[in-house]
C-alpha cells in the first residue's frame, strides 16, 4: 500500500518555495502521538525558521502525559501550546505566542524598509491532525474545507487573520520512508493515514496491546468486560465483540466489527483521555 501519494511530493516542493516568504511556522501535532505525528522531513525542511508546536486534540489525550510533553518541549527550547480546535473558541495562547515573535519579525522588516507588513505564517502537519479545523476557528468562519479523513485539504490557501497575519494552509504530508513500525501503527490507529493501509483487526490488537497495560480499567468500564492480567489482546477483542453482539453465521466472532468499534471509540475520544507516547530524552 502507498501512503505517500504523488501530491505529497508536490506539496514538499511547494513548501520549499513558500518558506522563503514565511516568517513563522506552526506545526500541528496530534497530542496523543506527538513523536509519531511530527514529520522529521518537515522539521528538517523548516530548519532555522521560527516555529510553534501546536499540540492539537489535547482534550482527548492523557492530561498527565500532556504535562510531561510540555515540560519536555520546554527543556528543548521549543515553544509548544496545547489546543483542541473543536472546543477552544478562544485562541489567546496562540496569539500570545505569536506576539513573542512579532516584534523580532517586524524589526527585521523595518531594517529592509518595510513597514506595517503582515506577518506570514505556515500551517503544516501530517494528514488529519486538524489543521483546517484549527484555521477555521482562528478566522471564525469556514474558510477551509474540513473532514475526518486524511487528505481533505488539496491545495495551498492564504488566509488573512486580524488584518495583520496571513496564514498558509497546506495539504497534510507524510514522509516517503515510513519504516518505523511503531510510528506507522500509531499513525494508523489515530486515523492519520488511510484505513486500508493496515488491517483493522491487526490495528485493534496493536491498540489493545497498549491499552491493556496502560489503560486496563478504561477498557473494563467502557465495555463492561473482565480482563485478566495475562490475557491476550485477541481474547479481549473477542470479549468486546461478544459483549456488543458482533457475531457472524454459526455464532462465529466478528472480530473486524469489534476492531472497528474499538478504533472509532479511541479516535473519537469515547474511551476517555488516552495517550500512546511519552517523550524520550534521546
């Protein structure tokens, strides 16, 4: 399966071209998987540009883990902000952070003879991290098409905000050499790559491998099942499927339907606040 379609290569070329006129880059991360949702090729491409990490969907990730990530970014001298585009109608934290760079950027323009020049920002991230929804909340209007599937934004769009900022939204882009299995599975579990890349049952078992260790009580309470400490993930998936009445002919377990429900519940936040990654000091 190809998770790096041709339009992503074109988007990289577009980014290289537009970075020359951009003052600040806002990198949208999925707060449940900050490491996996940070495109290393993008981070390298941005290089020495001023940047802000926006930890999106922070309301459905583990709040304690969020704090660990924020402390980690602070130690790395990276400005990071927690955000949820669907509920945070006020984005004061972002604008306060932008203002930290604003004076420095304006001084640079004034030295070149430009006054009252709009600050240009670039919004980047992997597919389905909530870039377009976030921009719509910034502008208070549906200026950008949104969806719950990867790859909704198809071309670049410059959008004015507060008559002094210009934001460029770009299509979500992955990287061609996606060889790290953990990153690949994390992207798939959270819905940041297309569902047909990895089988749903395989994804469900991967998710349960993590949840049964780190969020066991959540599974027990949500699906009203008993989970033994040494229980295999496939057995847990069977219990979930049985509890929901997901059966095929001859009373065989419909594992696929059970896995789809589990993935949907996780992605929509119906399992509660869950994070799949903690920072490494490497």
